[in-house]
């Protein structure tokens, strides 16, 4: 009987223990040793940065109620180490801050999200009457009807000098779509919102952000700038880079007015606090916070965030940021109460998958092994170098082959050869509209196209030059054949 009671006691104890585990699941990061997790993250960051020729980066991870990890990787050009307090431009991650400023003023009754933007600026007299239908919510959701083709952003000459000038773009513009009918990502929507914040609050945008967002959250190393020139002039920020045939080249971004949509500079420590605020913040009411994190009415873009619902991760809000020599990524897994942000001192590149950094770190945080793709910057740049060399070798071989084929060239063949050899030149001339089409209507400046596609452009130029030499050779052979044919004709006296 006593043995039976002991067995029953042991069985009940095991059952209770099992139930307690079910009731209080332990996260992957809690189950494993924290030191092991951080070691895996460091190894992954260093390995992936090396594989993509990235010189410097900054990582922020927020988890539950704490800053789980904030660290800098790499060095400045002078060898100075990057730390968790090193400032990096976060580019378009700034939009979520500007959107929050608008929501704060809405909560105080100073902005109506569904009121017309023009109602706050009675002096506006647009040529397109539909401009009066653009609401504050349309600007937040990127459904204003503005796009890069009708209203240049990166290619505007000259660029804006202040937010006060922003309303000028609404005077002469003809909208691409009626407001609220199409989602088109367009930076000046958030320039207009920043202008609205300044007008309604009576404070400059940078002062407003500092007083009402940065300081309340303890983001003491974050600040806002107006242009990319101010980033380049700030020597505490690592100089940006772009990739070209396997080389990381330091370069300042061209002048671009970015206040509102892309002007914030922050650190890993501060971005961790920002992500914690997404599920523990008290900067706006829960009702407005819910709107803040929701998708728009006709697209995934909400208010400074891309909102999504993933089957395994639950609700997420994310954003990426691009300059031509800087890049940033942020993802918040709201149901998991986990946020990850990474900032880089290298810019948009066709061969570098920056979002993979977020995916890999999220895998490590969940106790999974991060995926490693063969298609990284190093391998793709190596392939491009090999392609350029192969094109040159083929060019030399084909040159001598053309010279030997001196009796089989006809005018019809020459026309077909000419058309074929113009293909790389046609691709080069079509790059701008092709990039605009692939980029969802974004019109990139020439500098942006160059830094994004530097290696492919070099290959296309080499291919074009080789083809030009070949065509010259073909025409020379054809002319010589024509002369020889005339000399071979019988002579009659």
C-alpha cells in the first residue's frame, strides 16, 4: 500500500510538473544560455557582413521588457570601432516617427486624420482640384495620388531647402490618381506630414521629435536632419559605401531633402528603446496605437509601417530604409514582443539581401539555425568579375574570328549582326525606366542606379565596347569584300 501511494505521488507530481511547463512555456532564448545566443548572433553578423563586403553595422534587439542586445560591428575608415552608441542614418525608418508625431497631435485634438490636408493651409490654391481631397490619412497610408513621375523626389532640382517649401509641390502638380484609390510609396507624402506637424505644433520637426518622442523614451542619442549633406558632415557617423566589382567604395550621398520621411539618425541602444515602445509605449492611447500598427484601407502600408499577419509569427510591423550608401531594416514581431533593427554603412545593392539579416537573427532568437544563402554579395560580385573577364576574352577571340570570315559576309547578315550587337547598349539606355518599373514607380537618380547596379553596369559597358569594336571590324571586312568583288569582275574593252 505504501509503495502504491509513493507511485501515485510520483505520478501526480510528474503530471503537475508537466502541466506547469505547458502553462508557462519557456522561450528559446530563456531555455538556452544567454551567452550562447549572443555568441551565435555575433558569429552570424560577422560572417554575413564579411560575405557582403559590409564595413560597419549596428544591431538592436528588444525582447519582452528589456533591451536584449545592442551592439556595433566593424570599424570606421580610421580603424575606430563601431559601438552600440555609434549613430547611423535609419533612412525611411524615420516615417514611423513622423507618423507617431501626427497621431500624438490627433490625440490632442489638433489634427483630424480624415480632414483634408489643405484645410490646415487655406492659402493653398492647387491647379488640380483633387488636391483638396487629400486627407491626412491618405498621406499616412501613401494613397495621396502623388508619385515620383508627376512629382520628382530624389531627382528634384533644386531640392527643397526647408519644410515650408513642401506645399509648393501641391500647387502645380496633377495627381496620378484620385486620393484614396491607389497605394503608391512616395517620400514627399511624409515631407507634407512633417510640414503639418511643424505648422500645427508651432515647433520645428527636430525639436518636436526630441521633446515628445526621443526624450520620453530615453533615446538620448537620436536626432533629425534635413538633408543628406548633414549626414556626410557629421564625423561621428561612419562614412557610407557602395559595392563595385567586389570593392567597397566610400562615398557621400548626393544632396537630398529628407526631413520627415528619412531624416533620423539613431543608435542601436536607442532603436531598442523605440522597438520596446511598440508594445509597451504610452506615447498614444491604445486605440490610436492599434490604428498605428494596422494596414491601410487599400494596401499593406499603414502609418509609417508595413503591416502583416504571418501564420507562424503573428502580427508584424516592419520597414526598410535606403540611401545609396546606407541601409536599414526593422521588424517588430508584436505577438512575440520581439523587435530587431539593423543599420549598415553600405547602400542599396542588387546583390545584397539586407532583410536576410533580420530573418537570420530572428531564427537564432527562436533557437533555430539561420539559413545561409549562396547568393550573397561576395559570390555574386565574384561572378560579375568572372563575367567581365570572360567577355573580354570572348571579345579578343571573336575579333580574330571575324577577320578570318572575310568571304561570307552579306548585307543581310551585317544588319542582323548590328541589331544583335546593340543589345547591351539598349539595356544601358533603358536602365532608368526598367528600374522604375521594378521599383514600383520609384524614379532613381543616375547616382542611385550606379550604386545599386554598379557591377552589372560595368559589365554592360565592357560588353558594349567589345561589340562596338566587333561592329567596326565587321564593317571593315564588308567594305573590303565589296572592293575585292569589284576588282574580280571581268574587264571589257
